[in-house]
C-alpha cells in the first residue's frame, strides 16, 4: 500500500524511511501565506497554532490527492503535514533570514521553551477504497489505554470544508474524521537549556540549519544539544507524529501500520 507524502521535506521522508515506509514524495505547491491570510480574513482574527497547522496540512494533502503522479492517478493514502512553534503566544514558522533566526533564538531562550504544533491530514485515495473496511466500523475499535491516542470525533459542520482543529491543548492532541479524510493535531512542549550563550546561537545560525525549519531548530540535528526536555512525541517535533499517523490510518480507515512497510 502506497503512502504519498505531500511534501519534499527530507526530514519527513527520513522519519518514515527509518520506520520501514518509503513514501512517494510529491510537492504540493500550496501558497501557505495566501491560504492563511484568506482564512484569517474570513474569521476576522488570527489562527491559533492548532488551526494553522491543521489548515495547511489539509491544503497540502488536498493539492496532491487528485493529481496525477508520474502520469498515473494517486492510488493509496495521501499525507499532508505542517508545523509551527509557539512561544509565549507567538507562532513562528521558518525564519529564512539569519538575523531573524538569531533574534528568534534569543526570544525562545528568554522564555525557556515553547509548544511545537504538528498538523496532519490523511486522505484515502486507494483505487479499491469502496471495497475497503468500512471506516465507520473501524473507528469504533482500537481505542487502547486512556490517553494513548486522541479520540476520533466527527468533523464539526462549521469546519467541514477546511478541517480546522482548534481545541488541542499544549502537550495534547485531537483528531477528527470526515468520510475519506482524517485530520489531527499533535503537540510537544519543549524546554531549552538555560545556559546557551550568544556564541552558541551565532554558531548554530551560521550552520544554516535553522533557516528552513519551523521554530528555527531541529531535534534531529545540531540543535538537539540545546533541548533538555520534550513532553510529547519526539517525531512530532521532526515533522510528523508517527503515533498519531498510525492511529489516523488504523482508526480512520482500518489500515495497519505494517501495511505501509516496504518489503
């Protein structure tokens, strides 16, 4: 069974590959700034962290789901993801500019940490999905122990079009289902070391690593030494929450994790 990754992120691909899954990478081509601006104008306010990452996850997955890949229709599951780091009520995406990254690190260290929001959207585009396990029935099983996975809820009518999730709490997760679509948000609360110097910040920014990643850091790279604690799934900080993705597939579509393994 194929998993199409609506992203060209090396980190997300590597994360899946190390679990035995070789995704098909497809660039979604979504204008993220425009999508966010449109929804904020409609709502008349700024999007929260969970809303922003769920909105963009849905937009990315939707952009790929009905496209042709290598001249053929998509046949499998399509995953779209997005991340944002929230510090003291402010959401941070990719800094891109060294000066911005440097100042962001000073702000993050002054506060001591923040919340990484990770948005997920899975769309079922299996050619034989009409004959697949009934999704409604599959959602009633596999509940597991309390708090091991977010409860699956029907998607509220008010957000049926965009799939926004607004009620995830820092360190928690939420999941909603709507036909052939499951949307989820996971989060992890990070604590930074309290003795990081300006020289260390300058050296890290000079490495170029923080410029193209949400929050200006990665835990699977040079910044790992500056992070003392993670409350939540470490994979969520890398780019997608593997436990939540597994639950989305299993409880939303009756698909097991090993169905996606590359044999």
